[in-house]
């Protein structure tokens, strides 16, 4: 079992930046793929980014490439999502996830709200 706790969400103006953090605990947390998903009001949850346990493999959805960067610190069992050049369409609840695939979905955090004003 893996527990995930997100932090770092908030309100920011378009063009601004935020960094989300996800602290993982539990069995072999540092051996899992970690990822971020988001869900905007009235929309389905969508994949944003993921990172392998080694940090050498990352994946991003096209809409965030060049703006968002995912990273992890296994010594702290924490994964980060640095979000730059934020747009109003990035507004959503962002969820941290862990699993054995490049779109991890076995374990979920509670979510953190990100709101980008225009």
C-alpha cells in the first residue's frame, strides 16, 4: 500500500508558475512510477506527466510539453511538478498517482486545486 499527499496548489495569474509536491509513503514507494493527472470541472480526469522510479524516463501530455517538468527525489520519496507559463485552461484539481506503468493509477492522492486566472 502506498499513501500519497499532494501540496502546492493555489491561485496564480496566467503566465505564472507553481510547483506541486507529492509525498509518498508506504511499501516500496520509491520503486513505482509516479505521475500527475488533472480533472477540470465537467471533464474527465486526464494524464499530465509521469516519471520512472529512476527518474530517467518521463512522459508528458502534449498540452504541457515545454511548460511543465516532472522530477522526483527518492531520498525524500517526493515527486514534483514544476508548472511554468500557466494558462487558464490548466485550471483543475491535480492528483498525484503511483503505479507500475507509465500512466500510473494504482494509488491516488486526495488532489490539490490549481486555479489560473486570466
